[in-house]
C-alpha cells in the first residue's frame, strides 16, 4: 500500500518497530513544494493512532484519524493527500494570477487555507477598478463555490463595453469551473485594455490643452 502511495506523493519517511512516519510531498503542475509529515503509532491490536504531525492547522487531521485511521490507514492517507492537493492548487493558482499582472495593479487578500480570496485590480489613479471575491465552501474544492464581482468607475464615466453585465456573468461562471489563473486571464485582459484606453484618452486631453 505504501509503495503505491509513493507514486501519488505519499511515502514512508522513517519506520520503527511500533511506528512509522508518512511524508506527503506537495506538487502542482509537476513542480514540488513543501512536504508534511504524519507519525502513526501501531497498537497491539494492529490498529493505528495519530502521534504527531506537521500538517497545516486547517486540515481536519483529528477528524480524519477518528473516521479512517483505525480501520483503514490507506483511506486516511488518501484523505490527507486530497486536502493538501486542494490547498496547494488554490494557493499556486493565486500565485499564477499574481505573476500575470504588474504588482502595483493587483492587491490580493487570502486566508491561511486559501478558502477566501479577494483580488482587487486597480490602483489609486485608476478610473476603473475591479474586485473579485471567491469563497470555497469546502477545503477539498479547487474552484470556488461562490463568486462576487464588483466594478468601480469614476463618477460621470460610462461603464466600458467590455465590462458590461453579459461579460461579467460569463466570467463568474468560468471562475466556478476553470482553474483560477485561466478564468482570470480574460478579466485581466479587459481591465488592462480599459486602463490603456483611459491613459490614451488622458494623454490626448493633455495634448489638446497644451496646444491651446
């Protein structure tokens, strides 16, 4: 069982007579990240109990141990692996979004478990800004269960064509289905187009004022 789990990122880190330590190697898109450890103690009746672990505090390891460890250690390892996979996927998808746009144009707020994510596109001088809020109801989810989308524009300014409600509705649907970085790509593209259009308009106004 343990040899099979090694292929999915779970392996035996150390083993003694009455205990062994499972190592969970996190990976995302073929890149390895941090590892977590769970030490299991073997009892005389051939069952196991949780002794120590280094898992993130939001992983319900005590509940998983209570439900699965005594009867089926492989199911326990599988469930822990599922939680870690979902966590790393959510976290690294947010990181990919951050890499796709200049830092001064994006503000990100996340919880430790990355089960709440807020992405704010815009800066102090922006005439248009966008706030996308994502909530993940279950820590096993890699896509959000709830999405809210707000567009902020300067007073007296018309809502740009590519930020109209029909586009927003489509983006909200995509955010619930596709990986975050993929779903955010058209939103970032639309935002940057509006930003560029506003900058060009401002430059044109300044040029007209200088010529007069």
